């Protein structure tokens, strides 16, 4: 692969800023249902509901793209139940200024830590290096690494991969440093060298002053999103490099080698500089919690923007790796058996990850009722993003008509308007894929 192609691919993963209308917008992570192409439309809809440009609450803030865009002209309250969202939104709305000396010291500490701890993962690093080197002639080694190469596996076998994993576990048990990312996600979502860098960066960031933690940790999450070895750059599940008949998907081998060759340190520095160069204006808040608990706290907002899920896809399934990197809580991993006795899940999902009621058919109507009831008590306008049923798409758990009819039980004036996304030439294929659900987006404007 040529250097120019490598650089082009790297630039795509970094999500360069876009000029969308009057807003400078960019995405911190690859995000399912990202509103990157809708930020100007959201801004205009909020101006229609609240011409006085008062404070706004982004109630399901996710990756913070909308909150960041709105923060240029409004005070923003960004709220979400996931910790990774709290970290990212805090970095975007309350950034730490760039301190070159501190950054260089941090990067030096990370590199020294990587060199010191490389011995722990040396056996599996050597196996992975050989698997990548021989991927064109013998791709099965790399396939084995992705499918069976997690340190969490307790499979008993006697081959080179199993021996490398066993020796790596033994060496890691002798050190006091946390190597959580390596143990949980190495070989599967990241190369072992990348996962080691993530661990060393997490350890170094944890020693910073608390007020700086989110800016640096958010940059790490952005880096993880850029280098992850998965289809669509999310964490729902690792690659499936082989078909059911055992034949190799050659195009995935190319992507696997390319992703595992991305320089985690270089990408981390790029995102760190971008985060630190954000110029915050206004007075912003970031809250973590369930929307039902957040709403009673919003006594000073003028308008609310709500973008709840509308399919069965729980976002916690797509970003559980980022959640674990933030919490660093060594979670138990779910299994493929309801009894909990089967093999660990391919996606290495956390037990107890958040299940949104908006993603459960029997609970979605109640969730919307509680949303409208809670926002109406504040006596402020509400803007809801929703997507109607589309042919051959993920089924929506409620129709736009049903949602708007329920809203009319609490608000006097309901207006449904289609939204035309802004297509930008700088959006790469992965971004367009992640934004595909937005092509049929509608706004439900609710006025008291």
C-alpha cells in the first residue's frame, strides 16, 4: 500500500471539520445516526421555536456534534446517560487550552511506558506481526487472531496462538499497571500494539489534574474510533474475516492490515491538539443521567432538542468499548448463552450495558409519553428529530404520526416538517454510511 493511500485513509478517519452553512462542525467519533449533516437545519428549527436564542438542552447528546455547533450562539446543556458522551461533551463545551510542554511530557510518558511494558505483550505482538506480514500468502493466521485472539478467551488448544496468549497472560499478571484495554479488546478491535498504547495513555491521563481529564480522554476516544478494526468504525462486533464455509474474505484482510497499521500515537496527538484548540464561548453544562432524571433539572433552558433512538439498535452495543475505556471498571462480559455459561460474546459486550426504552417496542410509547410529559412541565418549546418508516430500512418502533399524536396530548401546536440533509464532498464513505438513516429525517416542532 502506498504512503499516499495511507495518508488519504488516515485523513478520512480523522473526520476533518466541515463548513455547514454558518456552522463549523465536525464529529469526535464515528457515530451511528450522527447529525453532522443536519446541524444547520437543527439550528434554524431552534431559532424558529426560540427566536430569542436562549439556552438549549441537547437531551440525547451522543457524540456532541449538535451541542458543539449550537454552543457558538447559545448556552448549552448537553445530557446523555452514557459516560463516554459526558466525557466527549465536556471536552467540546469546556475544553482545556493547549499546553505544548504538558502535551509533550504526556506523550513522552506514554512512549516510555509502552517501551517498559512491551515485554508483557511481546509473545502476542510477535504472533500478530507475523500474521500481518504473511496476510497475503496465509491470511488464516490473521483470521485466527481476530476470531480467537482475545486474552479473555479460556479456550484450551495447543497451537502458536494459544501459546502466545498463555505466555502473554502470565507476563501481564506480574505487573501492577492496568492493562485493561489490552486484556479486553486487544487482537479483536485493535492490534495488540494499539491496545497497549491505549492502556499507557489511559494510565498517563489518569494522573492529570481532574479538570484536564476529559479533554485528553476525549482525544483518546476519538483515536480509538479512528483506528478500530471493524466495519463502519463502530464497536457492535469485530470483523468476520471468514465465510461460513471457511473461505477468507480477501477485501477484509486488506482493511484489517490497514487499520492495524494506523499509528495510535500520531492520531492521539492530532485529536488532542484539535480538542485543545476549541474556543469555548458562553456558559455550558454537561449532565450524565437518564432523560427522566435530567428534565427536572432544566429550570433555566428556553428550548429543548431531543434526538431519541427510533430503532431496535441500542447505542450501548455500538459504543460499549468507549464506555469501558472511560469507566475503567473491569466489567464482566456477556456470554452467548442466556444461562451465562456459554462462550463469551463475539462483541465482548459489558454485562449491564444501558438498554434504552426507546429501542424496546413495548416500552417506546411509554418512553415518549414520559419525554413529552417531562418537557411540557418546563413550559418551553421542544424540537424532536425522528425518522419515518423507510422501505428496506430498519423498522421504526413508532410511526411519526403516532409520535406527533402523542405530542399533541401535551402541546397545543405540533408541526411536522421534513429535513433535507446537507451533503458535503468531504464526507467519506463511512460517514455517509453512518448518516444514511438521516435521509428521511423529520422535525416535530412542539409549541406550548
